[in-house]
C-alpha cells in the first residue's frame, strides 16, 4: 500500500478533536451506527496492541513509500497542522497562522517549550531548515517532499516560535502540503549533507540509528520492519499527551494469524480487517468492527513512458480503453472485497469529495465491445485465437501478451484480482502473466528501473502493467502530483510525461478561488481518464476492528491526525 492518508476550510481550536483536551472521549460511530451512551472517563496508561498487514519501510520523510510509514512519521515528528475528524485543519505545532494580503507570506506561530527526544530545544529554526532543504534538493534527493514545498521561495525563523514562509505565487495548498510536512531535527540531519547534493539525506535511515531523535506524541522504543515496532508516549511532547503508555504495531504476513491473535486477546486493534474475514471478526464477542467510507482505491497501472521501446501499443488510449472493457470491476468488488467497495473512475478517489470529477463516463464491462474495438484497431487474432500487434517502424510483429506486476504488499487479494482480469482478457485474445514485485519498495523499483533519471528521461522500460493500491489525500494536489514529470523516479509510477498536464498541475496549485480550481482539477482528472494512465477499479470501504476494552479509537482520522494513536485509552 503506497502513500500516506493525508482541504478545505481552517479551524483554529483543538476542541473538536476526540479527547483533545485529555479529559474525556467518545466512542466513534460503528458499522451499526450506534455510539456509546456518552463521555467516559479516560484511563491513562496501558499498551495498545495493533495488528496490521502494512509495514513501516522508513522513517525518512525524503525516502519512503508505505502509508504506514507516513502514519508513523506523523506520530513522531512535529507538523504545523493536522486534520480533525471532519477533515478541517486544526493546530498541531502551530497554534495560529495568517497570510499576507498578497498571499505570498505565511506566518505560523508555534507552541513554545517543545524539545527533541535528545533534550535539544525544538524551535522554528528546525522547521525553516527542513523546508529550505526540501526546496534546495526538490529536483533530486528531496523529490518526495517536492509537492509539499511547491512555490516556496524560502523559510525563515525570526525567533524560536515564529516561522515565516515566502512564496513566489499565492498557493492554494499551503496547509495540505507544507502544513503536514514532518519537521526534522536540524542538528541531526544537517551534518548528513556532505556532498552538497543531498544524497546523504536521502540515504539516511534513522531507524538504523537508535535511539531516533523525535519530537512528536511518541518516540520509537523499538523498530522491526517486518515485526513489531513500539511507540512510547513522549512526556515532553508540546501537545496533548497520549493516553496510552505505548503502542505496539505488529506487521503480519499471515492475516489468519492476525485474526487469531485478536480473537485470543493478544491484539486490541486491527487497522484493516481483511475483506474475507469481516464476517468472522464481526462474530467475535467483545469486538467492534468499524466501517466507514475509505480513501484507498485500487487500480491497473499502465506503463505510460512515451519513450519506452517495448509494447508501445499500450501507449494508445484506445487500446487501453478496449482492455478496460474486459475488466469486470463489479465482480472484483463482489469477490475480492466481499462487496466492501464502490466503483470509482477518478484517480483522486471519493476522499476528494468536492474535487472528485463525478462526470467521468464509466468504463463498462463489455467483452464484445472490447473485442470489436481491438478488431477495429487492427489487432487481428492468430490461428490460436491470440491477438497480434502488427509490425511498426520500432517493433516487430508480436502477440498481445504482457506481464502484470503485483506487489506482495497489497491489502487486498491481488492474485484473485489478477485472475478475474486474466479471465476477461483471455476472452479478448490477450494473454497476461503474473509477476511478483516483492514489497512496495521492490515493486516500485521494478517499475522505475535501474536507470531512472528524470533529467535524461530514462527509466520505466521494464514493466508493462501493474496492480496497485493508492491512499490519496483529501486535497487532490498531492495525488495529482504523482503523474507529473517532476515526480519521475520518485512518486511517479507510470512514466507519464505530459507537459500540458504538468502546466495544469501548476495552475491548480496556485488558483486560490475554490470553484475555479475545481474546473482545472476536473480537467486534469478527465485528461488522465481519457489517456487511461490508470484504469481505476474500486474505492475500498475502510474496515477496522477493536476490542471493546479500548475506547477513543477513531478510524476516520487515521493518519490524518496525531489523535489516531494518542487518543485511544482503556475502558
């Protein structure tokens, strides 16, 4: 699972957050729509044990890919703002903020008294250095954070508690981008930049240099990439203290073992219930299954590198649209997700709300129409029924036969999804072979290739098609950035390179009027849909489960807020 869960409107108080003040909490709405009778007393302490099928690959904000990493970094590093349950921005490290009349200067007033876990003071200088460094190397080493610092000229710290950001254009995405950017300890990270290119910053793995220096609601007491990572409440955190003494996050490769541990009382919370196990978990005594609209969606990813040399027919939107007709999306929803998903056609997903383009014409499942389209395009069938791509100036004639890379880190059944797609395409004379991509990091490396270089336009040669899942942000800016050339060899996983799209991306990020911005964002979604850069399959329902011995668990905020791990407490 790639990318972190992390709009619209600003709030400047913390009172709306669940248990924000540390005095009381309420239980979130469950799948049955019921809530607890009212406020319950907070019981401090205890260890919240979470089971997950997604691991933490890195604590480096400039070099990570898994959504669990994004969640973890949000818990251990300072951020200027955070989301509340209704996806409104509320304070985190910044108590208040304002912008100049021309929109070019943003000033954040920070909470005082914070400190890093090694005892050094946490000041605005750390934020200014993190932001300026991200700007300095945004075309290479810090490209992961390039979208966070779009149009930032510089950051300054006139005093320990004041941060001033200067932009070259007014930005519509300050709080959704810069506001949630992890802030790093300058005294630890700056010495790593030894070559003036930032390569040492990108290569650094803080989890390999314990104890890590942090300043969030939690510190890291133990890290195991494919085991248990322990978050320990930080008593010196600048914000509301976590109720739990610690959080133990255990990665499971076997979902059956995870469910068995929940049943046996060895786990308190599953951050995502496997779709095949919803009925079994719902039947467990003293366990609540929470179901809500989810952000995550699944897709077929097409290699869209315009310079690729192999299987160039897959650059033709008409070919991809014909193949999309052979994907039975409703069957995937029924079989793979047990009905816990909905059709979606936009790459920003349902979580974008107002900014989702709901006017996209759905790709219908129609084998006959898909066959007719391929016939019309000149891809005739051979004696064995397989379609053949005619010879061109760049490629010899070859069968329509492709590899489909499937990472092992998907949180849905990629094998079963592939089989459904394979069955449909077989009826169209198209053969596909499943290729294991390994975990998300390995799968992404498979797509980009060893020679990926944005400045030279190299990479994205090896793969044909992939299955992935995305976890987008409520504001579409971040998700839409992944298709830009600026994100080649970073977040871009298709090799899509379209200057017209890139220009629209820049335009939407600096269009302050919300209605006018939506027009541009809708145009971008239509452009991606028409080109079939992705064939989006389904938007998943969010499913989690927790022991009734714990309350204050708010599934909806997830990694959008530090209250995700800080608010839960024993009943």
